[in-house]
């Protein structure tokens, strides 16, 4: 008789067990970036930089935000007049390019502020992975990155 009385309490706890198992599952193992955000103090300058100088496709503008398409991921640039320029970047957005040498020449032609020289991240018998960091007008750190065959 005591077993039958305990059964409702056991059954009531089963959903909690299932929920606990779901909570233990990796949350982002199948995720992809939908949108990445940066803040700037001057939205017009940001539009000129990202659209006109870097060539990103402006999808739309709304509520003091610009939305660009970067290979299927949205890059949101939001105006924040209280933004303070950091002495060290808190993050870097890396843009993959198929032809690193050509992209570097085009980047230099934009008069973007380059940060250091070209870096080799990895070298293999087939070639090397290279990057060049640069800043937007608000000091957000960006980089182009691409594989250069031998």
C-alpha cells in the first residue's frame, strides 16, 4: 500500500528529471551566429566606413542602428553617444577573405587605420593563414584573414 501512495509523488517528479537532463544538454552545440553587434558614436561615419570603404551590403537602417550582411550573418552597428574608446579592444571581428593579398591591397586603399603588420597565424606545407588587423573610426578592432598558398 505504501508503494501505491508513493507512486504519484514519483510520477510528479519525472518531468523535473527530464527537464534536468535537457538543462545538461549543450546549449550552443548546434548554434551559429545570427547577429554580431558593435557600438559607435557617429552612425554616418560608420555607414561610410562599413558600406562605402569596406563594401559591406547595408540591409537596412532603423532606430539609430545599421544592419549589414556579412556572409549571411548580420552585423549591427548601433549608435551609443556615451561610448568610450577603450585602451585595449575587448574583441576583434575577423572577416574571411579568399584572396588575402588582393584584400590587403584594397584595405590599404581605404585608408583604414592598420594595427601592426601582417601576422602569420599558422604555417603548413600548403601555405599560411594570415591576418591584418585594422580599426574603424571608433576604435573597434577588425581584421581580414585568409589562407595564402605556397
